[in-house]
């Protein structure tokens, strides 16, 4: 079976948020879809390993922030490659509280859902949520797709993402190696250049040069 065909399914890039008591938390997700119009119903898929999964089950609500191409890549690094169990992901991030849930200001807008059902898979929980609130923050600019994140920002899916797959094949690796020089071992960001500056920080996850390896 050629699993590469799965790379042709379209995805967005979103922050899914909830509350851990009185502390906001969240994670990156790309599997978000509207499944009905009336009432408006959204399905999301969150890994069992994500702390956000536990929080949604306790709160029975979740928020979706729709990221833009102009969203700071460090937002993806924080929400996609760090754990809310031991990190306050919203520290230093501009957000508002809507229906007692945190939503990012640096986004197209937000959707608030109450959980009406869920289904467990081997690795993820699919939450079904009825939309109870939503608004548009920014009508300009393009929403971020996973294709844009992968090709332009040069990131990869977090290992907990439903779409995570190992490197596709040796030919892909060869093509990347011909264009690029150093890759971040944490988030997969690729730095193109002959040398890696000693004070360089990954624009996605903030790691230093010690986390980069030469291709």
C-alpha cells in the first residue's frame, strides 16, 4: 500500500484549547472538520497522549483557534512540541477568554464547542462538538494549511498528530538533503545555509544549535 497518498488530503492548522482548572492549555491539531450545518457540529481528533485530551474530557468543551499564514511559528512550536502538563503554553501569548475558554488573538477567528459525543480509536479521541459561539478576528490574510506549514515554514507534524508519518522515502530525503543543510531534531524545521550560526534559535520550537543535525 502506498501511504504517500495520505499526504494529498487537505488539512488546516489549529490550536485546540481547554482549561486545566483555572489554567488555560491547548495543543496543535490539523484534523478539524465541520460535519453538520444545523446544528453546526465540529469533529476534532486529539491524541490520547495530549494533556489537552484529558482537559476536554473534564470540561466537556473545547475552543478552536484558526491559525493564519502570518501566525508566529513559535506558536506552533509551543503548542505542538511542548506538553501542557508542565508548561503554561499561554504564557506570553495574546489571548482572550470566550465562554470561559482561551482563544488566540493572532488567528482568523475562533469556534467554541460543547462536547456532545466522542469515539475512542487506538491512539486518538474523536470529539464531536456542537458550536455554541464563534467570531472572526481578522478577515485579511490566508488561513494556514498543513501544506503551507510543511513546505514554507518547513515544519513537520508533531508525533501525536493524526497525520504523523515517518519520513516518506529515501528519495524524499535525498531531495531535502540537496536543498538543505541542518534539521531540528525536535520539530523538523530545516535551516538552509552552508553554516549554522552559533546563536541560531529554531523559529518554530526555540531550540538552540545543539538540537540541529547536518543532513
